[in-house]
């Protein structure tokens, strides 16, 4: 047995990716598998799900934690335990793309990718630039896909400001507040939940056409989720998380209003100069 082990240890291969000498299953320099071979047609079906979902059931593990323990998962990811979880930004774009496809074929609704196509409801000749902007902005915010992406951006600065005094203990010792990038990943997790919720609500669209119910749930549930997420992430009390989330969301609404007003005023001014 010892002789066999020595023989195996002496055997080595050359990594086809970086040219390094390998004595194990993976290259010590770049991490690529040493057992690479020519692709065959039969491997396409077996590898498709693996390449899309990341393999090792990582996406299902992440989605389960996203629902049951979002703040704990976010804290572990931010503090360095990242291999076990699917990357949050990749997960969000995967859910967004999957929802867009499923919603289009299941409900027959207009695809989110068709929103920017010319619309017969809008008179592009007589309408001002500000009116056209407002029309498309309302269309975008009515789409779960674009709302989930926009929510990350518009909430980022308010959450950084409001939660700046809440500290997170670090593995190396000490504690400090979340920086802007860490808030970004936390809010991406919230948007991932929003997309999962949109999947759950699809039957209401198909069978009940409950647009009012869907609108209410789509606002209330992500808010409750964010309260739980930050409570677990920062280890604060439920009451404090509720209060800080209300302040952050209020600041987000104000920032959104000011941003739209500035863009609307700028476009109106341009139209006035032209006309």
C-alpha cells in the first residue's frame, strides 16, 4: 500500500490552463481540475444545470437560507464564509432572468425586455421629454424585475446613513459599521427575496388577477424581510430594526422623489429651451 501511494505521489501532470506541474486532482496555482478532456455531446445536458446553478446544490442551499435565516447568512458571507453560498449578485440576475422568462410564458404578460420598445399609447411627437420619462419610469417601477434592481440602488445611501451607528463584530477583533459595499450585498439579498416572492405570487396573476393584493404583498413582505435581515445581520433588537428600517425607507422615498423631480425639471428645462 505504501509503495502504491509513493508511486501515485510521483505521478504528475501539466495543467492545461496555466502550465504548472500538478500532483493532485486540482492545480495548485490556478485551481483547475487536472482531469480535463475533450467535451462530448452527451455532457451538455449533464453539465448545463451545473454551470448555470453553480453545482453542489449551492443555489438551493442559498435560497433556503435566504428565506429561513437571511441575516445570519448575510453576516457569514460578509465575514468571509463565502464558498458555501451562491454569489448574491449572480443569484439576483439569475432570478431576474428566470422570472422574466417564466412570467412571459405563464401569464402572457409583456416581457420586461419589451418595455423600451415604442408604444402606441404614447404620442412621441406632441409629448415632452419629461412626460416620456415619467411614462417609462412608471412602467419600469410596475415591473418586478426592474423594481428589484432599482431598489438596491435607491436604498443604498439611506441604509448606509441610518445604520452607520450599528456595529458588526469582525473576525480579526473589534467592531465597526457596515460600509457601502456590505450594505449593497445585504440589499441584494432583499431583492433576491423580492424575486422569489414574485414567483410565489404568479398563481394570483394567472388565476385570480389579484393586482391589488399582489401590490400590497409586494410592498409589505420585502419590508418585513429587510427588518428581519438587518436584525439578524447586526444582532440588534426587533424594535430597533423596525425603527431604523422605517427611517431608511422614508429617506429612500424622499431621495427617490428628489431624484425624479430633478430629472423631470431638467428635461422640462431642455424642452423649454428647444421649443
